[in-house]
């Protein structure tokens, strides 16, 4: 009963959307990885969108992580949580 009560009473504290662009890079050494990060052009917005990462966080430290390859799937996921029971803390 306590677990059910905790799940029902939790409140949304934040929703983080991370649109990921570009191609994944793999390296065989830490030095090569550091060189890539150091030289990566963060201002380049021309890379293809890979996926949306979504993190839903609650006031009781629960967290839901999701990844979607397409916009509509991400929206459908978010709409599932869009109800009176999942309002952000303070609203």
C-alpha cells in the first residue's frame, strides 16, 4: 500500500528534452576521444537529427529515461504523461 501511495503522490519536477544530432564516433584510445571532443564544432547545426532523449524526473527522485528516433513517437510518449495527475511541482 505504501508503494502505491508513493507512486500516486509523486509530482513531476522536470522534463528534459535532448535532441541529439550528428553521427556517433568510436575510438580505440582515450587520447583519440579527447582530441575529438576538443576539436568538435559545437556550433555546427547541420548534422542530421539522430534521436530525442527524454528524461522525466519526479520529486521523489524517480526518473524515466526514453529515446525516440522520430518526433511523433516522442510526442506520443510525452502526451501519455500530460494529465492532471502529472503536473509539475509548484503548479
